[in-house]
C-alpha cells in the first residue's frame, strides 16, 4: 500500500467533530439517503469506493436491507476507524472493509448491483478510467450513485481556489459537471445526471466555519494543538470562500449500466 497518510488520527477527529462520527465529508446521514434516493438497495450487492471511516457504508447496511456491502479505501487509519465503528454498531457482519492499492478496482466483471461513493472521487486523477472500471464491475442494469466535489467553469482561475490549494494538504483533480456527464456517457453509462449542491453547501459551510471559530475552538485545539488548529482555520476559511465563489461545487451524480 502507499506510504503517504493523508488522514492521520488528528485530522479524522477534526472532521468527525464538525461532520459527525464516521463522516469525512458534509451532510451526514441525510446526504447519504439523498444520494441513493429512488433506487431500491434491498437484497442488492453494493461497493462503496473511498469509504473513509465508514459512516455512509454503515448507514446503508443498517437502513436499506442490502444483501452485501464491500467498502474500500487506500488508507489504513480510516479503515481501522471504520472497522471499530462497525463492531460497536453491531454491523461488522454486514460490511466487509478492504484496503486496496490505488488503481483499477480489484473485482471481477459484473460483481455488484450498485456502486456508491461519497465525496472521494476527487482524489482520483483518471476520471474516465474510473468510470469505465465502475461500469465494468456493475451488473447489467446496475446503478452508479455518488457525490463528488466538482469544479465550476471559473475554478482554474479562481484566487479563492488557488489559496485553498496552497493551504491544504490533499491532492484534488477537478472536473466540471459537464465533463463528468460527457465522460460517464463515453464510458457507456446511460440515464446520466448530475445535481449541483453548491448553494446548499455554501450555507452549511458558513455555519461550519462559525462553529470552528467559536464553540468548537477549544475542542479542536485539544485534538490537534493550537498551531494545527490555527492553520486549519485558515484552510476552512479558504474552503468557504471557494464554495461561495462557485469554484468548489459538491454534486450528486448517477448513471446506469445498460440492462443488455
């Protein structure tokens, strides 16, 4: 596995503090429900790409009646947290957490009915290759249901986004919703759609920033120390500015593999 750890414990704890236990991106349980809304998961086999600390996977396993869920990530620290949470919630027998190498999905063709992902695809540079691989592991008629951080038409030139990139430590590959739809269709998906969530998260992000600056300040300093807290506060301010400028756009996306 890769040696670089992008989600050390203190970073995980900070994200859990603002987004809830098991969640490394915003919206919590309701956002997971919205991503899969209208698709019946009962009795289905599901793959969760970039499962993080397991909140979305465990919610799906506990609420949807799915038959099997394989949750994958490339980093050991997040998977350790996910397995612990699965054990604590009594769902360890419903979800198989698996660490994988970056690259093609290590599953046979037509292995899953549903491929799910929440806000992890931004870390994958080869979007077109990813969509082809997702289509490959889906069974005919299967669904790809995901959310991702997308860019706007102004992202490359946005000073807010450039500042956020300079301050942050994560690697992102930005594409627009139009590019996602084009590449998913080129991969072979049908009934492709995207749903922009920028206005929703712009307000949520403002409220998160107020909590980080105020009532959560001492707790966050206790987690990581004052120096890391102060730097992260600047990162979060840059994030809020990037979202407000339209340069960072949380988006739901979905597509279906042809039935025949």
